[in-house]
């Protein structure tokens, strides 16, 4: 019993034509190792430099604990001055991570150190670059981004382990209704197939990002990430050209995300139990029907 995890396509560089035909249009993930070779950030963004430009700005931190059913998604577990946090993740294992931090508001000069890959595609949300920081042992639970962007995810300093699943597998992944997160009491890197039998045979992609590598993650792909060492990543987001996809993005943000958060806060543990029961029911039905086909 197991997942069926394949390696990701990896290139040093890629032409716009090849990228569009073989990855953007079919929405297929890709690692581009040389995309950042002309970025000043590739050499400049050391831990000491990041500490220097951001300083002691207090930042919210998140851990690996299961979400509190009485709180919205992404409720913080702690907070700490940024420079102290960088020292922590570079010196010892920790679950604590920084989630979707707009570091450019604190240090706008960092924008000069990156280059949007507009030669590969358009639609980039230039006002929404976000950074993610983590110590070894910190995990980003399996989810997909409900605003449905394409993401160029570049890693710095250390290593990151990533597992991806196409959205068509969402029922078999025990996705929660009206939410972005799958059940958080299983370990995607070492799943319990006896407890979660619908996971058996699910197809995905497994990869490891090194310093300077960029993952192209198409819209709608579920992703699980684990920091293998203290390190950080930059996500550049871009709209899909499809008007249908843009409409789905707005619907997800306004209805799925908003309604789900309200129900979580209003009903608390009862709603959490309902979501988990529903996820199990959906997964069992999908498995029985042999979905996806």
C-alpha cells in the first residue's frame, strides 16, 4: 500500500514556447534550476543580510499543531522579533515558521533583487510576493491555494521536501468541505493506509528544492512541504489566463474561505467533527467508484 510518487521534470533553463506548451497549458509542475541565476537575491539573501534589512520587526509564527476548531485558518502560535527568529532556525530544529510574510513592506529594497519571469508568462501579481520561513521540522500541511494562482516558488539557503497532488485527487486525499486543508492527523510523508485507505494508489509528485531552485506549481495543485533545514522561500503568484479560473478564484475567496471561517468560529468542535466525517465519507465513495478516472 502506498502513494504512487513520481519525480518532477527538472530543467536548467527553458524557452517560453516549451514552457507554455509542455507545462503552463497542461498545468504540469516543473523545477527550473537556473531561473534565478540573474537574480541578485541568489547571492545576497543570506541569513545575516535578511536580519540586517528587516531587523527586529515582530512577526507571527506558526507550528505543526492541528488547527484549533474555534479559530480561523492560520491562527498564530507565537511571535518573535524577526532577527531572533532567523538565529533560531539557523541554529536548531524548530517547528516554528513564518507564513506568507510580505517582507517587501519592511524592506522594499529587496524587490530590486528579484526578476519576475515575465518572459515565461504574464499575469503576475506584483503587489503580492510573499515569503515563507521555517526551521527543520516545520511542516506546511497539505492544502491548495483557494485563490487559484500559478506559483513560482524559489527556495533559499537550505533544502525543502515537497509532495504535490493534482486537484482531481482531492476526494481521495480526504479534503475537508469548504476548506483548503486536508485532514491534519495524518502524515503525508508517511501515511497510515489502514486508517486512510483511500490514499492508497493516489498519484503525486515528490521533489526536493535546493538553494536557488524554482518550482512552478500550477493553479489548483495540492502541496505538502517540510523544511529539512533552516531556510526560506519566495512565492511569486500569477493569474491563470482563463476567465473561468479567475471567476472560480473569486468564488473560493468570497464563499468557501469566508463561510468556512465563520462556521468554524460559530460551531467550533462540532463543525470540525462534521468536516472530518464528511471528508471520510467522500473519500470512501471516491475509492469505491475508482475515482478519479
